[in-house]
C-alpha cells in the first residue's frame, strides 16, 4: 500500500490564537484509534502536538504502540477517561498548558469504552472553556464489524451520537453492501454526519484537525446537570458489564500453546485484546492485536527487557480461568 503523506504547514496556515484547539478521538474497542493517532503524529509536520492517552486496564499497551512522542505525551490514570472525570483530565490539561515549551494542539485518545459526552462537557466547564477550544470529536468505526447492536454496548452508539466526524476505518475488510448498511445506520443515529473512509487510519489531516465542527451551543442545556451530578453521566460500564483481565510474565510463551489458546480456548466474551508478546522460538518482540474474531501479530525489535504483557477486554470475563490458560502457555521453569 502506498503511504499517504500529509503536511499541515500549507493546509492549516493559522491556528486559533485564543485557547488551544482540542480534538477528541473516540471509537469502540478495536476500531483503530491508536493507528489514527500514529498517522497524525507521523504527518504533523512542524505542528507541536500534545497527546493525552489512557486505557481501560492496568497495563498501558497503547503507550507502547504509539510512535515516540517523548515528553509530548502525558498518560492519564488507567481506566475509562469519562469515568475518572475528571479531575485527572483537567489536571493533565493544565500540565500541558503550563509546559515551558508551548504546544499548538491537544489530542485526546479515549478508551474504546468511553462515553464522549462527559469528556466534551469537561472541556466546556469553567475550568477549561477559556483555556481550550473543542475543535471536533472524531469517531473511528470498524467498518467490517460494526452494527446496530455492536456488542450490546451503549457506549458504541453514544460515540457516534456525540461525534462530529465518523471515520469508517478498515474499509479494505468491508464489502460495499456493508458500507452502505453502515452509512444508513449512521444517518439514522445522526443525520448529516460527515463520513470519511480510511485504511489503517490514513486520512488527510486537514479533514480532521482545526475543522471547527463542535457546536458548543448544542451542549449548554447539559452543562449544569453535569456539574450537579457527574456520576449520572458515568454509569455505562456497569450497564454494559465490561471488565478487563491483565496478564504479565517474565517467562516467554511457547508458540504452539499460545496458538492453541487463541484458536481453541479464547472466550467469545472477549471483544478486544492487545499486548506485547515474547516467544521462546523467536528473538523478536511481537505486537499482538485482537478485535472481535480477527487477530494480528507483527514483529519488531525489543527496546527493553523481553516480557509478556497482555490486556483482554470483554463482558463478564473469568479472570482466574484466563490467567490459568495463559500460564499453561508459558515455558516451564
């Protein structure tokens, strides 16, 4: 595939002078949010971007999957960003704004289980509304697998409902009938939505940065309710019954046993998994991604001491069983 190279210097000649512009990248588990963020960081030209990233789990895999952004990335507390509201989010934004080296743009990558509304309302709160400008909420959708009952999740539909742009990602894996079905579904949820297509998160940056699509006035009636009772906006995880299982080991996996785990033992309740894998049979570091029924392994070089780190996200997961199965995949002591 030909790499698409975009620069911002010509397309975005001027950024707002008052309030740092903010883009929120949301989308359900496995939709390709981190891939999109990497595309932005690789093609940002001279634009100085600060990134706030968090995950649902206690091991930060996404940070290891991002290209190096050095001190420009501030990691939020693990957990759903909309549920940790948002003192940690506000504090993180303040840390960005107080940096000696000023940044031009702020991007937030939410977890796949995040409800966008509390995050949007946080940026419209008195603490941030005069310091930041909410530019757009970008919703990434897995075009091959998304449907109207996506994992029976309230958050999946809310991410479309409160987005400003939807990116139908992984279009190379979707049929044209599926694409037509998705567009019809999106139009039903939010008529007039701006829809973009992409493979591997490749989208021209002028279509998603500094586009000024968030209509702040649409949220004014919700701000007072949000400030009065934030907890009322953050009950979706309990409703959806999502949980995670984390696994770490300083011993390598055996390839055959781990393959057996994936193909024969993996629970249907696991919707998303990601990790860094170490195999006895290989000297490479392996990046593991699973989304629904699809999984992928990509090899590169270790930059740290080899170890296994995995996070599984799903509904009503049996932590003890999953860890027992994974332990049997490890090289014996």
